[in-house]
C-alpha cells in the first residue's frame, strides 16, 4: 500500500524517491491539456507529486482543482503547496481544513513571494509573516498532516547569510515540519555544501534536491529569474547552440549528470520541476537514468 505521507514514504523507502512538481493551468481549458500530460507521464510512476499554489499569480481555486485531478488520475500522494500570501489566519485555517477534508495529508508550507511589482513580503492583516508560522498552524490544526518546507542551497535572497537562513530552516523543522525540498540548483556542489552546513546546524530531516530541466538559454534565464539560483558557465555554453534539438539534448545531459551525482552521493530522492512537460520526463536519456536507480515495477 502506498504510504499516505511523504514522511512515511521517505522513512520506508528502499530506493531514492522520484517526485514531480506540477502547476495549475491558467484557465479551465488548460485542465484538458494538463490531464493529457499526466496521462502520458503514467509510465514514469513518480513516488509522489506536488502542485504549486498561487505561484506567478495563478488562481488558488485552480490549485485545488489540479490537486483533485492528480489524485483522481492516481498520481498520489499529492503534496498541496500552501502560502501565506494575502491570507489572514482565518483564511489559512479554512484552506487547511479544506485540504484536510479533501483527503490530502501532505502540505508544502510556504511563505510565498511578494505579489508582482512589490519587493517586500507584507503579511495580510492578521496574516502570517513566515512559513514557520504556517507549519505551526497546520500542525496545531491537523497534526497528522505531513509538512514539507523550502530550503535554499544558494541561500534565500532575503537572508543576510547561510547561517541565518539555516537557523530559520531549523525553526520550521522544530515547529513540526517533516522534510525539506530545495529550491532548484544547477550545480550539485551547492547542494552538498548546503547539506553539510544543514547537518552541522543540527538539521536531521531528509533534504530532497530540486532540479529543473532546461532546454534553451531563454528557459535557463527564466528559471534563474524566479529562483534566483545561479548557473555554471558550462551549462550556459552547452545550451548556446542554434539547433534546438542539440540545446535540448545538452539540457537533458546536464540534468542526467546532476541526478547521477546526487544519487551516487546518497540523496534521499530527486524532485523534478517539470513544468507540466511530459516530453521532458519521457525523454529516453532521462528514462534510462531513472531506471538505473528505480525499480518502478515493484
Ligand atoms: C520547493 C519550493 C516550492 C515552492 N512552491 C511555491 C508555491 O507553490 N507558491 C509560491 O507562491 N511560492 C512557492 N515557492 C517560493 C517561495 O514561496 C519563496 O521562495 C518565498 O520567498 C519564501 O518562502 P519560504 O517558505 O521559504 O519562506 P520562509 O521560510 O518564511 O523564509 C523567507 C525568508 O525569511 C527568513 N525567515 C524565515 N523565518 C524567519 C523568522 N522567524 N524571522 C525572520 N526571518 C525569517 C528566511 O531566512 C528567508 O530569508 C516555492 C519554493 C520552493 C523552494
């Protein structure tokens, strides 16, 4: 039986987990396309899936609909992302209860980014200022919900330094969070440094590395802009070709090398920011890489 929570899944795992991150469509018509992508990804058999909430100004109602679609299509467990943006404590309680009532037992507890055009995060009146407060609220309301929290191998852009950021990460775990999912990174060295520093700071929870496939310099720039991660010059150079197929192949080759390196060094799983793209996860070179450490038939 599939464990209901990511906490149980990570504790029981015999091999690293594979998780895929989706985002909700921008309009109702997009649900047909999303359903088609999910259907094509069926052979990949991810251990769990996640779906964003309010990211890039997307509709929160559509997040609920996307979580339901993923669950209906058998892509479980589903991790529902939740943010503090524009929500009072009462709004958040209502959302948490609604998630719980929908049978979802995994929440990625996030603060969220400032709305477009604003540079500083301002909590809503009677809202929550940090993800740690959301973790505490979820755990007080429904202790059985498993909470993931965000970690930043290259340090959160608002944090003065890594040590401070890790102190706040530890606070989220001390408040009851169960595991960490990292922001995307393109250089494994950043993850390994972060992991060592986190362990030295007393963080024991599993830290799932987050990776994003990129298939062009423009895609790389978009990923860097929203994540504020950095990219090695070698990746940019490899993507810099007028042949889109060659750029795509270079991006997949980079991703495969990252995955192989992370698995070889004992990562608890791989989280792929796949941007709803079936084409990427079905790429034979990626499939072969995943098959090296996954027995999807068991
Ligand atoms: C895996 C992942 C998934 C994401 N999914 C979404 C999504 O679905 N929707 C969306 O809108 N965004 C999403 N984001 C983006 C995220 O909302 C932003 O990165 C946001 O800027 C910070 O969120 P957080 O949960 O890390 O915040 P926090 O943990 O609150 O940290 C934010 C900043 O405040 C500092 N800090 C934390 N606690 C305290 C404290 N008690 N006192 C003082 N400073 C503190 C931290 O060091 C950090 O600099 C995701 C990010 C990741 C890595």
